[in-house]
């Protein structure tokens, strides 16, 4: 079976493309989940990688789960309640845990609809850029189920609890313009501009020191659930590390000398 994720690299930027256009990149197989986990582990180990772009091939970013399998109680939806619980915990729920722990910026380049688990996947990323014809739905309730892969945690932190409640409790889709208004996405572009726009943003991030990127990303993550005094303590610790990197010295010298810095990742 061909990989679910097509991995490309351009300099310090990794692009991962979900490659099941015939199923609208639905998240249906344990092997798909493992590929996400493996990619995140690769990023953890390779500090030369500075930014990840996640996108899809075909007409959709990700259509979520396979409704036919739900009807037939097949595949990842088979088994008793206890077996299903473990299949979620040991399957698709490994993706939000792995992506949340990634210490580099993750950009979702939304090439089409992000529905159900597909929307949750987009929300696991730090920034979302969308084509103008995309739509977004936290649609689990339409099928009589709940957000099973982190949407109830991610979505309110992006659009706020009242708007997340509208999406999750109606299951209705919103269009790209509404998603921009609500802050779900940061930019709308035409389809032919999506890859270039995402890469431009990725490269502007990747132009910065890698250690600084990872430490800053970690602070942003930890700041979502820490008290201010605790975050300040962590910031002081991270800052002391950053001040002793070679790239910090190079950045300061380049600023004073009015030239472009040359970072080495040290």
C-alpha cells in the first residue's frame, strides 16, 4: 500500500500531503495514524527541520472518518464499546498528541473542505491558510457521535467557546469567509496560490533560528494551560538557554552590522 503521506522537503521546510484523493483523504486506517506519529518523531529527532506544512491532494483537505465503515461497524469502528474506546485511544487520538508535541510551527494549507476529524486535524496546526471554496464543519453531532479526536479542546481555543458551540452542537458547515471572520483561518487564497502562499509563510518562519522557533512554540503551547507566574518562570529558563546559543550571537551581530544573519542551528 502506498504511503498516506507524501513527504517533500525544501530546505528546512517539510510538506506532508495526504494522498487519498479518491476518499477525500478520509482518516480510515491505523497505518495512516502511524504515519503521522512517525513524521512527528522524525521532526523531533531532526533539528534541521524548522517548519511543517500539512495539506491534501485532490478536492478536499480531509473528509474525516469513513461513514460507510461506521454504518457497517467495520474497520476502526468495529468491536464492543470497550474495544472501540481502545481503538480511539490507540489509533486516531495518537495524532493530536503527536502533533501537539511537535516543537516547530505547523501550517495547514487547506486545499478544500475540512470536515469532522478533518477539521480537528486542521485545528491541531498552528496556522491555517485556506482556499476560497473550502468549507468547515465540526459535524460529529450529525452522525450522533461526539468529537473523538480533540476537537472539543482545540476548536474553542481558536474561535472561542460560543462559536465552537454553534459548530459542534449544530454540526453545520461554515464557508471560508465565515472561517476567516471567526479566526479559524488567517488567510484566503485562490487554489492556484495555496502552495506558494503556505511556502512563503513557512520560509519566513524558517529564516529564524531553529532553537528559538522550537522554544517559542513550546512557550505558546504551555501558555494555554499555565498560570502567568509559572509561564514567566519557564520563559526565564528558555531565555537563558537562548541567550547562550551561537545563533543568538549571530542575530545580534547581524542586526548591529545591518546585514542578513547566517544561522547554523547552534
